[in-house]
C-alpha cells in the first residue's frame, strides 16, 4: 500500500486598488493579492470521501466526491466547486481528510469566500489529475462559476483571478477576459477591519440595479451608449432625467471608470509616484462614499485616522457598507496600524504576494 499523500494549497485574499463596484458591470479593475490566505491541508484516504474540518468557524463537512454533491445551503462553495469540476470532466476518485484554516478576516470585503473557492478548486485539480498541472486562469474561471454563477450571485471575476494569478493585475472582464500583470512594485499597505459586518449581496445588487436604471435613460438618448467607451461629457446632459440617487451613482461610475485607466498608466512602470497614487485612492474613495454611497462612518473614520498617522491615501475595500478599508502608507505602516486600532478597528500590515500555491509532500 502506498503512503498517504499530503497536499497543502494556499490562496490569498485581495485588495482592490481601482474599479471597486465596476467589474460586475463589465468594466476593468486593478487589484492585487495580499499575504493573508486560506490554506487547505489534505491527507489522502483509501476511498473517495472528503472529510473537511474548518476549526476557524467551528464547522465540518463530509461528502463523496465521486458523485454529484447535494447542497446544504446557499453559497455552499466547497460542494459547488466539486460539482463544477465534475461537470467539466474531472474524475474525482481520491478522497482526503482536510483541514481548512485562514488568516483572511471573515465578512470583511477581502475576498475570503473567493480565496476559499480558489483554494478548493486548486486542491481538487492538483490531487485528482497529476498529468495536467492546473493553470491559474482555469482555477479562477472554475472558482467564479462555483461561487457566482452556480448560486446566481451579483459579483464579478476580480476576486477569483486576483487570488489565483497573483501580482498587481489589470483585469478586463469584458469577454474574452483579459488579464495584464502591471509592473508596479507596491508596498506599504495596511488593511483595517471596521468590525462592522457587511452585506455584500444586497449592496452589490442595489448598485447594479441603480446603474441599470440609469443605463435605460442613457440608451434612450444615446443608441450607441457603452459604459466602457462613451465619454462622460457625452452622457452628462442626460443625467438630470435620473432620480438623484441614480444620478449620483452613474456619475461616480464614469469618474471611477476613467480613474482606473489613469491608474493603469501610473502603475505601468516599476516605481509609480507614491503621492499621486495616494491622491487617486482618495478620489476613488470619495466617489464610493459620496456618489455610489457604499462607505460607512466607521470606514471613513479609519481612513481619516490613517491619513493623520501619515498615510498617503486609502479607500474602502470590497462591497462596502462595513467590512474593511486599506491605507497606502509606505514607510509608516506600523504607525498607521496603531492608528486604526486606536480608532476602534483592527489593523494588519500586509504585503503584495503571488497567487495560489500548491505543495505536495
């Protein structure tokens, strides 16, 4: 009998630099993974059963991976990823005893659920088919199907591709998906948990519905309207026909769209202007707060405390309404972390890391 095989897969969380609340509209984003992760450690069994221990959330699961797995609840990502890979032709015959632990804050907008799904997809692909090393883009695509499409969620692809591929990424989700690894070398980030739970699905759905309402009006006046390419000045005269909340959101989406392209240019060299990057992050935050309306007083307070401690910029991270923010504070990360803690948050000094990793022993 062969010795049990142990496999360890790590998938990181992420911060979104630019394009927040835009990838689900088919607009580009810029994001990077951080060194907080979800780790799956598995030891092979003699059957096709997966026993999964998740001590961080005091849960366990067990199922037979050789067959379609029934869902126990919505967003049952481990089971949905298993089913997606089965449907895509992966024969799952080898079971594992698994432990899943993480350092990504829960429900804080740092893509913990996506990192979990990416890690599980990578784990299954690496343990069930050793002839074909899993490609990061394939891992991301399957994880997106398992987390978003399988449960008809309103999210986009940013989280999955960032976690799987790594680096500072410019992600254009408009089919066909296009990924560009930007050469900027970035450091100096501090993640701040607000300790206020967020409602990702409801927040994204509200944002999406408001944009759809505004698009109907713009399509009426501009038959060739395209959120990706239509200049803001061309659309601006028709914003007055929209309800105030819709008008604010539409205007902010235009500003954020153009800001993302400016950031892409800024980050196209290895050493971007740090002051300018900080200013652009703050401008993005202003649009998210005042235009799209997805910030929170606690997030605003943590960003203000970070700036007073020496940060160059910062913004909310994720869907908003709670969750987390991050500060860009090269050279003063510890002081900013302490300021976030003193303001009632929980700070983490974080660094940009690579994407999903797989180790077999």
